[in-house]
C-alpha cells in the first residue's frame, strides 16, 4: 500500500521576514503618528465603558447608542485633558 | 478652533444617523436637517478661521517671494589659503570663507568687507537707488548683504553666514511663518481661551443631566410630556452649537492672523525682525534710548549765524567765512558759503593765487591761502593757537561769543585771517522736523525718551529741550548706553535702542528691542533683534507705534469676541430652556430654538471674515494713555460687541425660513 504524500505548506522565510518588517514599520510609525494609537486605545477602553453606560441607562439606549455615547464621553474627557495641558504648558501649543 | 473642528465631525455623524447618541424625540427628518445645517455652519466657521490665517500668510508669502527674488545662486570667487581663486556656487560658501567680489558681481552672501573700497547697489533690499560706499574697518559701511551688487572697484569679503542663515533667508522664514513661535501675549491669550473653553465644556457636558432633572420634574408637576421640549433642546448637535457659541471663537480664529499681520507691517517698513516676540516687545517698550546725531538731529551741522568780534562787522565776518570755506566740500563748509552769500559775501578769485587747506584732526581747522593771506576757520581753541602763533591777540568777546553759541546748543567755529580774529560761526545741528510731536505722542503713551550724546552738557541740554526728549546724557561713552539700559531694566522697564557700531553690540543685545542699522557692522546686526534695511534710526519710533497697534488690535478684537458671546447666550439659552420658565429672557423675540441656534451660529461664522480686514490692517492707532485706550476699547469694541450681534442675530432670524 502506498501512503499518500503529505502536502503541508509552511510560510516561506521571505514571507515571515516581510511580515516582521511590516510589524516593525507599524511599530515605528506609531512612535511618530500618535493619533491612530490613541484612537485604537480609546476604542479598546470603550469596550469597558460602553457596557457600563448600557447597564446604567436602564434600557433607554440601544447597545450601539451606548457604545457611541461611551466614545463621546471619552472624547470629551480627552479634550478636557488636552485643555489642561494647554493651560499649564501653553508654549508647546 | 480645534474644538469647533471636533464638533463639526460629531454633528456630521448625527446628521448621518440622528439616533446615534439616543433616540430623538422630534421627527427624524427634521432633526437630520437641523443637524446638517449646524454641521454646514460649523464647517464654514473652521474654514473662515483658516481663511483668515491663509490671507495673512499669503501676504507674507508675497513679501517672501519679493525678498526671494533678490536672492539667487551666483558663482562666487572663493579665496583659497594660498590666495588663489576658485569659482564655487554661492550655496557652497560657509561662514569664515573669503571671497573676492569684482565690480558688476552680485555679492554671494552676507559678510564683512575686510579689504578694498567699493560702492554697492543695495536697492534690491532697501529700495534706495543711491549706491552705498563699503569699506573695511569702519563701524559703519563694513557689512554687505547677499543679493546686492557691487558697482565699482573690488572687495574682499569674509562670509558671516552659512547658506540659508543670512538676513534675507531669516526674513523669508519669518514672513512665511516657518519660524513663527507664539509671543508671550499670545501665550497668555491662549491660556485664557483654554480656560474659557474648559469652563464651558464642563458646563455643556453637565447640561443634559441638569435638563433631564428639570424635565423629569416638569413631567411630574405638569404632566407626562411637559419636559419633552427640554429633552429635545439638549440633543448632541444643539449642545455642540451651544459650546461653539459660548467659547470666544472669533478671537480664536483671528489670533494668528493678527500676529502674522504685525510681522508683515514691520516688513513693509523695510525692517527685518528676528522674531514676532521682538515686534510685540516694541508695543510694550517703556523707554527709548536714542543717539543725538542722525537720530534726533539731521546729523549734518549747518551754519546759522555769523557773530562778529574784535571790532569787525557782519559783512567782514561773512566775507572771511566765505573765503575760508570756499574749498571746503563738507556739508558744514557748503552751508557756511551759502549763509555768507545770503549776506551778500562774494569774492572774485579770478587771477588770484588761492589754495585750499584741508581739515585735519591734528590742526582741527581748515581754510584758504589767498594771495599770501591765511584765512582759517575751525575749533575755537585751535584758532586761538593759530592767531597767537601769528603774533595776534585773542579778544575777550571771542569767549563770550563761544559761550553764547554753546548755550544755544550749537557748535562754535572761529574765523580768522592771519593774526586777526574776525568772529564766530554758529553751526547748528537741526533737530529733525516733527520729532517734538512724535516725542509728545510717545510721552502720552507712557514711553520715556532718553538722548545720548558725546556733546558737552550745555549743547545736549539745548538739543534735548528743542527736541522735547524727557532726559539726556551728555559726554556719553558707548559704555554709558549699556549702563542706562541696565538701570532702566532694573526698574522693570522694557528698553528699545538703535545702534550701528561694534561698540553698540552689547547694548543692542541687552536692550529688549535692539534695532541695528543695515549700514552697521555685522556684530551690531547679530546682536540686535531687528535690522533696518534703510538705516534710518528714527524708524524705532515707528516700530514702537506698530508694536502698540498690534497689541491694541489684539486687545480690541478679544474684547469684541468676548462681548459678542453675551448676545449669543441670550439667543440660545432662553430658547432651549424656555420650558423651564426662562423664555422671558428671549429679549430678541427669536422665532424658535432652531432658528435662534442657527442664527447665532451663522453670525458666529460670518463675523470672522468680516473682521479679517481689521485684523490685517490693525485698529487705527491713537497716541493715548493706557487708561484712555482701555476706556476707548471698552466703549467701541465692548459695547459695540454687545449691541452689534443682537441686531445681526435678530436680522438673520427674520430672514431664515425656519420656524
């Protein structure tokens, strides 16, 4: 009896290197371009805040509305923090 | 404007989905329309604010282009250590390099003349077509600017600036706004705007809770739907409109335009300012330290009177003065000849052997040898010595005339013929016309003027009195300048001064505003924070006026912007909270909450482009005291800022088809 040949496909070394380079490029870009990082962190934080808003709203808001409100609240808090920075170190702005 | 920009994004989202942040009470289509209108207006508010800055920067860029046209890459003759010449591009030159410039060549970069004498056409940067003589080792006229052209002879120039670091390059960067940093007053205003925005952000963020509480209360007291209008009035788009109306967006939108326009105005005066801070400091200056010669006086002393002594009459003195000065080509000599001719002096030199005797620092006199007779004019002491050497006597009346001229603030010159003293010529250095009025204006603005001069005390006091300066320092040395500046600064005052020599450099650096002359040395120009391309020291007074105008404009528009907000509160808040019983505050009688909000926002957006011309041109300057200025500002821009939006918002409300 002849055993069937295993047809396993592993990513080539070149593809892995390319992927690693991409990750490093994104990592280095994050150091320069902070906004996408902050947006990503806000979205992650909203995963905690949105359920709290939904739970406290007593079914007044839908899940999506609670998520949007959570994000709006985070944005408002972020502006407030930004304004405090402007007040205390105005020469940087 | 950043807050308005963020608000625009949020209102755009609620335009797409009005139920994004909660189910709307009103008709969704109507709510979407209102949100869309609000988004549209907010977008234009941001656009107009950017437009204000762009217009100001556009003017700067046009000036930068004009400056850039004076600067072009040229081939420079770089001198190598072995004195051979290598032709290189001007961009390859570095500080310390030496270049040879031949008549007709463009000077490749800023530098200091170290060898040769030549006339340079600086019209490309100063607009003045008369060539300027450049020579080494002098406190004036030793520095050259890249982009100007040598018209005659040859110069060896030591380069003093790397490529891109020359005065013209720095000016281009400044007017283009590339190196623009906020001035202290702008920083203070930014903090004020941030504080106001923070306060109103908290107010607006807490408004839904407050209105929800009141709406629930109304529901309980008046019925189930009584609080619905209140709930509808605190939708996200309306809250953002409220926030935008509450914060002083007008000044926020015009702030940078005012600063850039101030820099432009200085540039139009042909002055290079190294920073916006320097321009603004001009407006805060308390003390002006000014040189007498060339700044307060015209700098060319002119003959004003002949005073006969020793028994001679006026005609004889005029004749002697004319003969002694006929070969003298200096402005003083020419003025003596003119005055003598006005008094009828005329002498026919035809056929007579005559020789001009030039002035020298050693003899301190000049004159003419005519047909064996020695006619001389010069410093009184020098003429006394000359007369005695020829066996003559010095009359007492000579000293009396000398004292009289000194007390008049003039320079006395004695005239003699051999051993015989004829009289004294009164050389008067004219105070520049109109300066007294300018100093009066400065005094009214609280600016003190101090004159520095190397003249004796009597002359200094007379000129000071004639010009109307507040104080003077006679027999001053260059070190006295820095001492005066330090003592004024120790009293908490900001000091401005002009200078052109290397010995002025420490004082220029010490002063809060140091204006160096373009004809001055490189050291002076580097120490100063402004350089006058026309080399006119009187311009310092104009700069103070520009600085004050900049501060007044910013103050006036801030007052107007804050006062504007009062009308916006009266438009929006009573209509939103009408259900809570404050509808009576709707003193403008606006049709509805929607119409009130849209009217206030339209006014808020339109007032920015309306004020752009004022921000760029500046508020009309009047020489008033700080108190008078404050009163005037409050009256025109404070009261006007309250009344104007009431009228405008009501008019917009009447035009709008919203109900």
